C-alpha cells in the first residue's frame, strides 16, 4: 500500500454515520446549551441553524488544522510509516467508539480529559450570549461550543490527523457535523421524544456494530499490506 492508497480508506461516510447514529451522545453533551439557547421561550429555527453552523465551522477548522498537522509531520518523518501509525491509532479510536456505543461506558472518557483545560478557558466567552438574542449571538455560541470536549469529536479528529490532508481533514469533520445536525435540530423541538428514540438499544447497537466493522476493515487493510 502506498501513501496515495489511504485516500481510498479515508472516506467521509463513516463519520457522517457516526454523527447521525451517535445522536444520543450529542444530545447528552449539547442538550443543555440547545435548551438554554432561547431560555425557555419558543424555539427559533434561525437561532438553532446559526448555532449549529457555528459549531460546524469550528469542527471544520479543527479538521483542517489536524489534517495539516498530519501532513507536516509526514513531511518531517518517513511518510508511510508515520501515516500508517496514525491510521492504526485512528482505527483504534473508532473501534473504541463502536465499543462505547455497544455499552462500554468508559471507553472514550479518557479521551475527553485533555480538552478540559482548554474548555475551561474558552467556555466563559460564550456565557454572556445565553440566551441568544439574535443570529449573531447563536453563531458565536456555536463557534465556542464546537470546542466542547467530546470523545466522538476527538475520534473524528484523529482520523482527520491521519488523513494527512487539510482538505480531507476538513471534509471528515464536515461530514461528522452534518451527521450530528438532525439530532441537535430535533432536540430543540422534540427533546423528550428524541431522547427516547436515540437511547433505544437497537439504535445504539446498530451504530456500534457499523463502527466496529469500519475499524476492523481498517485493521484488515493494514494486515494485507
């Protein structure tokens, strides 16, 4: 396998599926800010679209930076061995994400701890805009909350890093953001029903099995080299 062959493996659809089927986790992480966005008044679609647009922009920026960092690292080291190591690590995290969705409750908690320090510094910047009075406030809140420590986000970022391309890294995070969008939009209007739906065992097991299969395919690709 050459370096160019990795472009065939780093497709974006698994990250869209991870975002979509991992909706129960997204609602749990961001449900509070979604509810606080309008402070108990009737939800406004424009505010929630702006909030999620800002969140997606932060994801895309992080993905582009991770991909660029991966590209730079590979230029300084032996390209293929380093990329191979990053690829194995990314698939290990995807495997853990699948295990987490299948019920291994602490499989990703360790991954969120490093981001807590940064989050404690930037979270206060957004509090003054709660509740959001207009689209600009909601957009800014989304930009801030896009950096909330989240194991699922970090798994996608690890793949963005291993892709070795700022464009590919941004694409991975865009796909992930689009996958999470339906859940968080619905959470604004149907929070109770959505929570019941996304916590259904069949829903979570399907997500977990798909992600485990994707990770195992990645490991198989390395073994076949």
